[in-house]
């Protein structure tokens, strides 16, 4: 906790820069040309429509800067490993939240309840000048300082372990340093074929 808050107070989290490519991969592997003819791809509309048939939960990934909190709605979230405990989320390249998470080295994931659709919609808006947190009750995580939303059915605090470029998105792998669930009996908020459930 101290390292995140110290970096925040010291002003070293003010600049937003993408994290460097994951270390450890041979340069020859990163720069090699694909073997043979490229495989024909699927058109974006078909790809998007097909993936809409996969039911997902909805989360809010949060970070914090000296200017205040940042957050985004995220469907691309999953567990990766039990030992050590790892999770991942994906954010589009250029995402403010993704950039802040990279710089801060920490983030929190809030799993939304069924009555929090309006939060998912608010955090999904692309409005750099708007306050996505207006009207949303939250507290700073004791471990990361990142927002933990009131009413979330669970939250997970993470330290960034790796960031991997992946097409027009990046994959953020986090080591879980804390987690908690709500005691309320609330159903999760889901998303299927463009509809909340």
C-alpha cells in the first residue's frame, strides 16, 4: 500500500505512459514473420455478433491518480491462476484507465450486482471531460487506493504483474493481493447479445 500511495503523493503517477512490452521473450520470436500464407480472418461484424452469444459478467476496473479516480466497464475479465493468484482484464489501446493502471502498478476490480446496470452504462461512456464517478458511492481500497464501489457483489485488489499487447487491446495480468465479497444476497449483472440480465 505504501508504495502506491507514496508514488501518488510524490507525483510519479502523473505521467500516463504505456508499460513496456513484457520482458523475457526472445527478440527473434517477437519480430519473426508468420509462416506461410496468412489465414483468412473473419469480418468484424460477424466476430462481434458471434461473441455476443457468450454470456459475461460485468466488472468495473478502477485506478487512481492525483487528479482523482478513473474506471471503466470491463467484460473481458477472468481468473488465470490459483497459485499464485492471478487474474486478467483487457482494455483497448489508448484507454485512460489502462494507462493509469500501467503507471500506478495496481488496480481494483468491482463485480457488479444486478441493480448496478446504470454504473456499467456510466463507466462505459467515452467522455474524457465527464466525471464517471459522479453519484457513485465508493471508498479507496486499503491496499491499492483504487475505488471499491458500494454495492458491488465482490472486489479484487491487484498488483500489475505483466501487460501484453494484443491487437487493438492490451492484456493486464494482476497478482491478487486482496479480495472480498458482499454479504448481501444479490444476483450478478450479466450481458448477453447486447442485453443486461
